[in-house]
C-alpha cells in the first residue's frame, strides 16, 4: 500500500513539472571568445576578451587599511557601520538602489519595474555552505532580503555568473517563475524544470523589460560550480559578465565579479558614460594566491580606476560588509577601509556613496 502511494505521489509530482522557456539572445556579430584548445578538442569553453599577464595602474603597497572616523567598528575592521555624512548625487536617474549584501541588489525604476542582481539570501548552495563553515569557521550573516511582496512583483532577475556566492538554486525556488531570468550563455541548465522564463545572453545582447533595456556586457572572470577552479568538467562552459540597465536615457552598471582589464573601456565606448556604477572591491588577498585573485577580482584601487574608464558619475561599492563572506583580506570591512584610503589618491573627484546592508538610495 505504501509503495502504491509513493509511486502515485511521484507520478503526480512529475506531472506537475513544467518545462522552462529558454531563449538565446545574441547580437548579429558575436564578440564572445572561446579557448583555442577547447575548440580543437571539440569541447568549447569560454575565454576572457583580454587574457594574459596584467599590469595595473596603481597598487597600494603599505599602510593600506588606516582606521577611518567614518567607519565605526566593534573590533578592527569587523562588525562595522559606515556613519559618514552622505551627499546625495543630483543625477535624476530615477533609479532606487538597495544593497542586500555581498553582490545582491534590488533596483527599482520610476515606471514601477524592479530588478534583482545576483540575489543570494543566505549561504552557499549545499554542500559548499557546509565546507565553508568547516574551513572558515563561520556562516555568513543573512543579507537584507526584499519583502515577500517585492519578491513576488519583481520583473527580472539578472545573474552575472554561476559561482556559489552569486547564484544559489534555493533562491530561484524562493523567487518563483513569474519574473524573467536574464543569465549568461550556457546557464539555463542550472534551473530545474518548473516553468521558468530563462533568457540566455551573449555579451552585448539586450532585452527590454517594461520601459527598461537590459544589456549583458563583458567581465574578466571565469565560471565553475565546485570548490577548486580549473578542475571540473563544467569549468568555463557558461559565460560570465556584468549588466547595464538603461531607463529614460540614464544608465546603471553592475560589474559582477571581474578583474581589471580593457573591457571597462570597451563598455564605455559602446554605451557612453555611466550614471551609477555598482563595483566590487573585495575578493582579493595579500598572500601567495594574491596574484591569481587580483586577475579575476578588482582591488579597491582597481575599482576606482575602472570607474574612471566608465566615466561613472557615482560609484557604489560592494563585496564588503557584515553580511559578507569576508573575502577582502579576511575581514568584513578591510576592503572598505582600503577604498576610502585609496580614493584620495586614485580618483578623488569621483563621488562615492557608501551603503550598509539594507540601505537604499534614490538617485
């Protein structure tokens, strides 16, 4: 009797699943690059536009983390709040920007459209969350997730790449299949079949959501879904990138994870200056792995140089914070302290708007 009931239940559940709607969007002339060796092996893997050795315009060498009176911490660079007086830039973009923690943002435009960038509400996917807890000794504090009503009414969800700190499969089920999902090429296979509307996009592809146009743009990074890169069969089989959203002639740029390269200049040449730039400043380390980390992640000074390349009118940093995985020199706010220190040298005329998790600004 139990076997009959279980079989019936499984058939019923299988019958309730609905195939996803997957669309591939690409410009007439693709700029996506593949690794030459992978093409020779008939196993295509994506490549960065500008691979190879990098030189960086400026690097902080010493005394990179002076205490700031604007950052109040319970212990050195830990459990902090930014308390400085904020000067609201007069941009008239009509974007509302709320930082949810790490790389996650909730964006609203004045036509009522709303968007999520890289929404990760709590931890990594299992079992990586378990492995991180054992190796790092802590769990990330949950981010400042939007309200249930906001989640239910979101119009589009954009993911930059498939790494665990930017994409958690549990959050897809939490958000549901009502919004459009805009993702890099090769990403759709990571969605369960449940009626999701998935748009796979190549670099410089675009899709219109309401009155907003969303562009997928290059980044300098990589993709994989295990702990160690370059050792897994799906490494670089899905693309990575950032996003530009345009609304009423105003542009907001979300970089995703990226190292510094010429792609920032390319983006500015393609779309013009950026009104708002959401740029990463963490995930680098001063240790034996520092060179590799910097190759695929911007230091605070790299982000400030990128903001110059993009002609950003205001920069909002992310990656640090009390709801972070402490990827910037292994503390919650060291990356922010370094940013505030290097801002005076690298790009002092650039307006910074510093958020604590859950803060919102109407630009």
